[in-house]
């Protein structure tokens, strides 16, 4: 009988260690059921919400306090006022502010209407999934993303935003007032509407082409990777610059869908001689956080005429005899058409009928059997 009690005790310890594997030990208060009270966590306190717990009251985490969540936080407002908030569960809130050197680490799933990271040394580290309407990093704060962020509007003001994961902005992105936005290696950023880079800010494109679904405005600094790598912007609408694009040691590629003779629609600033136009084929795509992108056997070498009225000729090289898939999407990502072809090694040429497409800009992609692809923009102007 004693042996059975010992086994039972060991099993409880094992289960308990799994439950506390993320939040760890040292919890001064533990919530494992539904709790609707307003909560203030002060220095020396650590509140742990287990996987079966949930809170729905207002939450304030003061300097030196810790909130660790493995359950559900459904509070209307959260304030990390110098404390630490570690999330491994779910968050659903109207407003979350990190200030006074506070820290917010999201390794779970967060839905936040308005997220503000503000003040020197305040940090937001996201390795999970974040969806929100408005997201601002300001006044010396830093955001680092290695996960997935989807936001309607994303703004930086005297802030630092480091993207090493996936960022999708449904509407506009603004990088201003000496802020720095940096795309890491193979980091993905998509802007479905307008791009603004202004007032002493620096936007580092990394080695990927960033889609801008409408207009592109730069009055500050656009930086790129050291050659021969390239990265830049695919721009569907107007492109205007009064700032600086690139440098002698870097390679920024600007691809305006209208293909103006000057490369962009209007320039009154400085464009480095190393800047290229619609030649960078390094179009990064939304991938898993730890997914490794293999080299594709395809390369699109030419599209003509572009803009087109009714037909488009696509010239590409294929290093294998594998079948390929040609797909056309609009600038919102919706698939218009897809066809499969079997071609030989070397240069291939196909003719596409565009007679059913409306005027606008589209994305052409060619994929091999490994699902790796190359993409180019083209315009229909009838």
C-alpha cells in the first residue's frame, strides 16, 4: 500500500511539473478557475494563471511584478507598468500598454485591438501569433518579432522594430521620427495599402522584396543589403521619394508596377547608383517560423509586354524537366487563374491570355514540384 501511495505521489509531481513547465516556480498567487476581479501585481509578486484559469478584470503589472499566463486573459485593459508579462496562453483585450521599462513576451496567441509599446527600455518580444488593429512602438521602445504579426495599422515613432518573422499590415505602415524598422534575413513583410517612411527614419529592407499594395512615400532613408544580395519594394501605386534610397555598398531594388522611365514616379531626393529596378528575384514568402527555404530550379528572365493589353509572354529557365504551375493572383492575394505545364530543361516560353483580366496590377508566380516559386509583377492596361 505504501508503494502505491509513492507511485501516486510521483505521478502528481510529474503532472505538476508539466503544468508549471512554462511559468516555472515561485508563484505567489495561482489562478486555476475563472476570476473577474481587478488585479494589481506589485514588486516581488508573481501571479500565475494555469491552463484551466482565466481572468477578465483590469490588470496592472507594476515595476518588479510578474504575470505568467498559460490560460486565458480576457481583460478589457492591461497595463505593464514596468513589470513583466509572459504569455503562453491566449489574450483577448481592447488595450495593452507596455511602459516604464516594462516587458511583454508573447509565446502564445494574442488578439489586441490597440497595442502601445512606449518609453526607453520597454520591450515587446513576439514569438507567437499576434493580431490587432493598431500597433505602435514609440519613445525609445523596442519590438522584436520572430513569430507572426497581423495588424491593420503599424506605426513607429522614435522606436525600433526588428522583424525576423512574418508581418502583414492590412492597411498602412508608418516609420517616422528617427525610428528604425529592420527586416532580417528572409523576413517577410507585406503592406496591403500605403507605405510611409519619413522624418529621419530608416527602413532596412533586408534581402526580401516587400509588397506595397497601393502608394509608397519616402522622405527619409531606405537601406538595403550588401551586394550581391538584393531587397526592396514591389509597388502597385504611386512611388514618390524626397529622401535617400540605398548606398554605394548596398543593393536596393525598386519595382513600380507602372514601370516609369525614371524608375519611380517622382524623385527629388538621392538614389544611389547601385539601386536597381525590377531585377531582384528574391521574393520572400510567408513561411513557418523555423521552415528552411530550399533553392528553386526556376528563374523568370522576362515578361513582355508589360504593361499588357491582352497577352503576356513569360520567359523562364528550368533546371529540371519537372512540371511547373503558373498562377496569377491579384494584389489582395486572391487567385485569379492557375495552370500546369510540363517543360524541358533550359529556356521556356509561354503565352498567357489576359483578355478576361481587368485593368490593374497582378502577381505572376511559377512553382516547381517542391512548391518553391519565383514571382514577378505585371500590369494590365487596356
